[in-house]
C-alpha cells in the first residue's frame, strides 16, 4: 500500500493506492480543508486512524447463554510501504515551509511518526509534472495543437489556483524529468498601459508584485478591484455577491455568462496576463514539446481560454511569434493530477531496493 498527498493552501487531498507499475484508481480518497488543521501530521492522524467499527453481536454465544456478547473487528492501521506528498511551497532537503499555510512539513518526521519506510516531499508543481505522464487524452483540452519537433526537447507547466506554480520538464533520454521552480513569485512585467496601471495599483498594497498576485484566485479578485476602483462600473448586485460569496467564483461566473462588463473585463485581463506569463515560461524553458496549463482555475475558465485571448498573449513575443505558434498548449482537466504524480513517485519508492 502507498500513500499520496496533494497539499494546497485551500485543501489537502490524501489517497491510498495499491499501485506498482501501472496507474490505478485510489482505494480510498479524502479531501480536507487545510486551514482547519494546524499541521499535515494532524490530517494524517485523522486519515490513517482506523475507524471505530460498529459493534457486532456474537450470535452463537448469545444462543448458548442467553447473554449478549459483543465482538469488535480488527482496527489495525494499514501498513504503508512508501508515501509522497506534493507541497505548495519550496522543498529543500525533504523539508518545506509552506507558502500559503503556517505549516512546516518534514519528511523524516512524518516517516518516524507514522512508521513509513520512505517518505518523499515534492513541490506541488513537481508532483503535477510527474502526473502529466499518466494523463489520458480525454483529460486534456487543446488550446494550440502546435508542431513539436520529432526529437524530444522540454515541456513547461504553469498552474494558477490558490497561488501560481511553475515547473520545467527536461528530457533525459528516457523520460521527462521535472525540475521544480518558484517562478510564480517572479516580478510581474506589464505589457501595455492598462497593465502598467494595474502594477501601480497593486504596488499600493504590496512591496513586491509577483505574477502570483494576479494569476491566482485572490489575484482575479485583485484584478476586479482594480477595474472597480478605476472604471467605477461595478453593478450593485455583483458587489453584493462578491462580498457575500467566493469572490473569484462570483466574478468568473458573471464574466463567463456575460452578466457584467466589469467581470468580462476582469477575465480578459486575467487571461491575457496568464497567456503572457505562460509564454514567458515557454521561452525560458524552450518548451518546444509543449506547455501544460494546470491548477484549479483553468478548467473553470476553459471557455474563456478557448476564445483566443490566452493564445494571443502567449504568442505575442515579437520576433519569436512564429516559434511560439509551434508549441502545443494543453489544459489539464483532471484535478487529481498532482495526486497522480505523487502516487507514481510513491510507487517507485516502494519498489526501490532497500538502501
């Protein structure tokens, strides 16, 4: 049995698999609201703790004596051969201080506490990158078919959700090897006058304006607030919904349904900047084999990403526009890809010889 986890700023997904060499469905999968817990260990304790079974009556003994005898099924904890967790934050020496949670996650500590022989921590985008190899064609949406070279080169991965993650996958001659990155925290670079004004607006709130400040759930809300405060075109009904509900979800719904100009404008600006940064990453990686767009936001905005706004910004790289059009661009629709990647790594660890 192996244990896989996808630890994000909003939710933590944990799953148990009987996985060796082929992709399998999880035997058990649970999701936890990350901020309801003080540590990953607390979630693991709840997930791995054997459930209290219902009381069973011993029918034979009852018939013989007339007394009710209770028997309890075994509640032994499952034996785990290896575990891997994708963490939203940098991982150094199997140790991570999470970016959007007040947690410190240590692989060695988890291994000792839960008696797991091998525990590997990965950056969450590194975990998603491992998962790409296991995706089926029906779990991808193509934004640009491209024309990749026959000889394999490199892939790039960008994913906006609670935060913004980026990763590069290089071909080692046998397989794609993920290389973790914290590129989502690089400086935001505006491309036009409106984006310059957006930068100025955000600089009034933050000392450092990264791409994550824009390309994330909170970032979409920030883009909306920028338009609200500069264009003064927020309808009262939408202001109330944004205030009462999930801001990013309300803005996205209103924009996709064409219910409010400000919401449509927010999605246009968001998709443009998302495409531009995806293109920046593609250039830095020279991702001739393609770019994957992951995270929780892209699938929800898939109709917007298909309208050309994203790809126009992606290819808008001056003399390199033609090169950019040759790169395949695909959206990952499977929201468990990071978990899939973590499971594949845990499976490999479980098969590795004992050191």
